[in-house]
C-alpha cells in the first residue's frame, strides 16, 4: 500500500457504499474499490479491519478506517491527510 492509497470495501446494493464511492469520485480522490459481491472472501478482510460486518469500510493510508461514514467524516479525514 502506497502512502496515499485508500481502499474502500463495498457492494453495489449498498446505498451507503454508492454514496461514499460517488463522493470519492466527485472529489477526484484515487482509491481501490473492493467489490464484495465479486470478491466475497474480501468481506473477511473488511471485517478484520473494522471488527464489524457493516459496509462500506474505508481504509485510509494512515491505517485508520471508517465504517458507514458520513460524507462529512470522509471529507474531514481526507483533509486531515491532505488528500483534498
């Protein structure tokens, strides 16, 4: 993982995932999207990171993460990391 890599674990049926993905796209933030429908085994990775089964899980370059974050939470974290 490079110093600026964000990974988002989500699914196309999840409204929060769609919202967070759209926000990252609109902000022009590069990220890796892990589709839990296409890669169900990655759900275990997301659960290991967050300790929960809720999605999306957004993993930041500083190894912190959000689970089901609001747009404000994501934006604040991206600003903290100087990614926007």
